C-alpha cells in the first residue's frame, strides 16, 4: 500500500505521454516519412542522445545554449570515476551530424546522404504546442568541398512525397534563396551586414506582424521608407513560378544576387524533372528563416488550408556543416520536420486520422472452454501476417465484444465448436458462421 | 578555421555512434521485432525519456539508483523558474509503464498489452558489450486485479516469432517458474526468505561458475551438502518438456510448489496451441533471474550455437506492476530484448547480415548533360516504390560506378541518350541497354 503523491504521476511539463491511439498515429506518420527518406536514398545513422558539452557548446547560439540539459549522476557510487560532468542532451540533429561527419570523415562516401528520426531535448519554457522533448525527422546531403544545387531540388521532392502520402490536405513548398533576398536588401540600400541580418529577422515575421509593420520596422532599421515599401511589394507579389524567375532574371543588382537567381532557376528545373506537380511548390522571395547559417536555398512548407500551423517542413542550404570541428569545407542542404508538434496539432485539429487504440484489427474472443481453438486460430492468422489479439481474460463473451468495440477492432472471431467459428463485423453488425478451414480466407476477404 | 580537439569528436564512452551499415541493420532488427509485437496485438505507447526523480527513485534498487542521470540546465536564462532539479533519464521501460498505467488507469482497457522500443540510459561503468545508452524492446500484458497464465504463454510465441524471422540460428526459449524453484529450495531445507533469495542468486550463476561451485555456495548458504547436490542434479537434468512436467507433477512438496507446476503446465499447453515448435522451447527449472520482483513464470532465450551471447530475450511474471504508485493490484507478464547489445554482438560475430551502407538498391548515374533524364527516371522508380539515389556530383561516370560498388548498390542505371538507358548489375557484371519505356519493368525484374 502506498501514498505516492498523485500529482507526481503525471508526465513532467513539456514531456508528453502518448497513449496507444496517439503512439499508433505517430508510428504511422514516422513510417511514411521514413519511407520517403529511403526512396530517395537517405540512409540512417544513429548518434547518441548524449553529446559532450564542448561539442554542443561549439555550435549552440545564445538562446539554445540556455536550453541545454547537462547530466549528472544523482547518487554516484563511491569511488566511481565520474565523467558525467561533460555530458549533455542533444538539442537538434545537426550538431551531432557535424560531429559525426568530422569524426568519421575518412570512412564516409560523399555526397553523404543521411536521415535521422528521433528525439531531441530543449529546456524551453513549456507552452501550448511547444515541447521540451520532441521528435525531429531530418535529412541532409553533405558534399566534400562542393555540392550541386540539384541536391536542393531533391529536398523539395522528398517533402512533396511525404505530405502527398500523409494526405493531410493540399500543401505548398515555398522555395526562397538567401542570396536573392540579400541582393534585394542591398538594392533597397542596406549594405551593412548587421543591418541585413536584422532585416532578415524582420522579414521573417511578415506573416505574424503584417506588411505595414514590416515596412515600419525596416524603416527603423535604416531603410528609406519608399524603398522599404517597394521591397515588401516585390516580396509579396503573387506570381507563377515561371513569372517569378523571369522577373528575377531581368533584375541586375549584383553578382551574388544573380548567382542566387541562377540557383533558384536550377532548383526549380530539378523539382520539375523530379515530377513534383507545379501546384505543390512556389518561389517565395520573402522566406528568410531565422537561422544565421543558411546561405542559399531556403524552404518552408504550408498546408494551404491551415497556414496557422506554420511551416510543417523547413530547411535550407548551408556553406559549411562542420566548421566548428574541422577545417574541411563540407557544404550541405537539409530539411527538418518537427514530428511531435505536427502530429499533436494535426490530431487536435482532426486533420490526421486518429487511430484506434490497437494495432490489431481482429479480436479472437474465447472462454476457458475453447481457449485451445482460439490460440490455434490466432497462430494461423499471425502466420498469414494478420495482427490479432486473443482475449485471455475471464469475462463472458458479451463483455469481450464490448471490449473489442471500445478498442476499435474491426472483427471479432469466436470459436463456436471444434470445427467452426462465428465472425462478428462491427461496421455492418453482420454475424456469420464459417467452417474452420475457411477461416483465414474469410478474414482476409473481410479485412479487404 | 578551428582547432577543436580531435579526441572530443569521438562519441562519449558507452554512447555508441552507429554508421549507416549498423543503423540500417538496427532498423531491420527493430522492424522484425515491431512486426511480431503488432501481430500479437501489443500496441505502442510513448512515454518521455525523462521522468521525475521521485518516480524513478520509487522503483530503483541500490545498484540502479547509482546509475540514474539527473538533468540540470547548464546555463539557465536569468529569472527562469527552474524545475529541472526534479528530472532524470529513464533507466528502463518498466518504471515509466508503471507510472503511465497508474496515471491513466481510468482510460485504459484491460488486459492492457503495450509495446515499447526505445532508448534507456544508465550511468554504468562502460565495458566491452555494455552500453550506457541502449535500445530496449519490451512488451507487457497487464491485468486489472488478475491476469490468466495464457498471457505468459503468448510471450513465448512472440519471442519465437521474432527470432525465427531474424534467422540468426536455432534458439531455445527456456521456461521456468519461481514458485517451482522456491518449492525445490524449501524441499532442500531452505525456509528462511533471505536464504531463499540468496540461493536464487547463486543458482542464477550456474552457467558462469559451474555446478560444483553452486553446490559449495548453497552449502555456505545453509543447505545440507547432499541436498544441495541432489537439488542441482534435479535442476540440470535434461528432459523433454513432457517428461519434465510429468516429473514435477509427481513431486508433492507443498501447495505453492504445486501451483507453480500447474502454471508451468498451462504455459506449455498454451505455447503448443500457439504453434511454437517443440524444439524451440524447454522447461528449465534452473532459471532464477536476478530480479526480485518475478513471482511465477520466468524466461530466458539462448542461441543454441552461441550460448556465450547470454540470454537474448528475458522476462517473467510479476505480481504487482505499480505497487509503488497505486493501491490497485496490477499483475503482469513481460519480456525484454536488449536490442543494441544483441545487434552489435551479432554483427561482430557475423551472425546478422551486415547491411550495405545504403537503403537504396539502385544508383542512377548521371552527368551534367543528362541530369534531367536521370531525375525523371528517379521519379519513375520512386513512384513504383523502388528506392534509388541519383548521383548529383560532378565526377565522371567511371568514378560514379566505383562509388556505387563501394556503397553496395545492386544496380547502376545511366541515361544513354534521351530514349535509352544502360543498366549495370554488380553481382553478374552484366551490362544491358534498354529503351526508356522498358526501364521500370526491367529494374523490377533485376531486383527480383
């Protein structure tokens, strides 16, 4: 008997518990993501949850640094040599990738395409829709010295493959380019790097604060108001992809800008060759992405009917993955899907099919008298790859049927006598009796 | 340019890095385990990596308590309310399950079958074959007040399904029963609970220290030497399952012993009804399992030809899952597979097929001239669920072929002109040319 305080039984704030229905939906989402990572040849690596603090510190900016959890043994054994002061939990998959590539450079073949789907931990202030532990699904392609722009195009086709199969509604991958945006900022009169960086952060908030506030903020940040208004005009113009490329091609700002325009055109050509339908992507010059390290292509992805979910898959091109760890130049491009946040928001909004609370579709009901027949039937079904649960408790058949319906099973089978079974289909209420030799085939037909 | 210390780039001791070949093999192993968990209707739940320290402390014994990693923010933001002093990393999946079931009791349907495959962390002294972070794959069936013995039988059929499909060699699930073993200890003269517990630990080391040392140790532990010798004789006798049950049925020691014998007979009958072949399981009276909380059925699993790997799947029946957290009686039975340790030992011993370093089987080679054709071919293959990588670097075709062979691709395809492709099969050295419309069908045939 115990008096364990009930409030301590709940999951810690920001660290969600997923029950069977949510965990099954999560597994389904991850299966789809993994399938499309694999279809394009992104192979997994597994780095630990735990890295040395020096490694994490080498790449953690101010805000992130304040969110790193260090480890310490709570009750170290006496005389134990303790190295745990140097360990901390990973806060993303990019730092571990950089460390891994720097450490294993000699064994890797480039371009190195890697996928990872796993938890990261950040000591953020917990709030609605934000988690301290969440699953991130990332792919990155890393070059040794250089990496062609077509890798950037491939990212768009992977995103399109995933959200097409997840079937959570029409979506658009927005493709931007930092060099193009920075060129436009220079055109608008900003030449100071710090001012450009601040301007990118302002533009990143366009959807939140609106165009007028962006114009005002850019003005405060050293841009002439007419230029600021004209710039925002250009950024927000709705154009077809081809018109956008034609418009940009006609602007002569400077070399870096024109390089960005060429990259954008190559990415679009690659995306088209990869068969991504025209309505699933767009050139969007306003994408800035907060992170400092993107240098070329940048992506965001929105559900057309649910922009309020924000970007559901983001990423971009960076010049140098592992400059903190090695002097080798390793340019890369990557995307990241915040799986936990996406799943739980989709489930809440009813946009992703909430699963039943069981992975099995068939319940074999049984009583003490016909347990052997029930177990044999289960073995036969499982042998044919049909997931089934055998009810092995002591409740009467009626209760077992209620249990099956509550859990969301499609069918209940119960042995009628040694040579026949009763099958109950919940959707139709249909009840049929069949001979034992016909069991497997009938079930397969009913499950469709 | 950087001078990051090279020795800090390696993974921290006990926290392994898995490169693509190992990570692909891990994914394959987990897929098989998950498939068999699902076939028998064990649904996933996801609890966090992090639990409150009070929760972990409530169920952690002395040795484990010294291995718990607590969390603390390394650089907490000023003024941040800090609750991280109460958080620590989970060291197994059983404590989180107990907390989850106690917290969510009202929403759950019993018997509650749950699966989990995920990492746990222990601050053990790192040594060969031991890890501080490792993946454990568990299933448990939890009853509300009671749970029939056939659930114990189902565990054996799940283990058999997994290792049958993993195809790592003949294996035997050893089934024991704590009540039977304790009865035999009482028969041998041990009636004191502490002495019985110590005797179980001694017997648990039978394979390590040998029968003579066990007899000696039991003698030091208060058992008459003739009884000790006779007991060890009985424990080690090789019998068929039916003979073992008949032998035990004939012994009249006391009520608890006879209850254990009845349970063992029920488990064996269930295992047979579930279609597990007779040579895949055995009654083994010597299985003690170190853990105190097992009260009935206990399991170990050995590879017949590689007993040195130790038990590759273990578990048992416990009287009360969550007595630390709730006054409800929640008996259960479960098994656990130490996936990381098993995988890395099997890979080292060459018992599990070391995968290639790519999830894709086809490389589409291409140069700047025929990139569009290559990308279109990739889209066609992916649309038919064939994983493929497009080489998008700038090296000549010869180098791309070398790259493909090193990575372990089966085939390389390269666009020959706008309307035909060359296919190179590595295993045979065969090189064929085919027209574009025949590409998909030919590839499907070649991949088999």
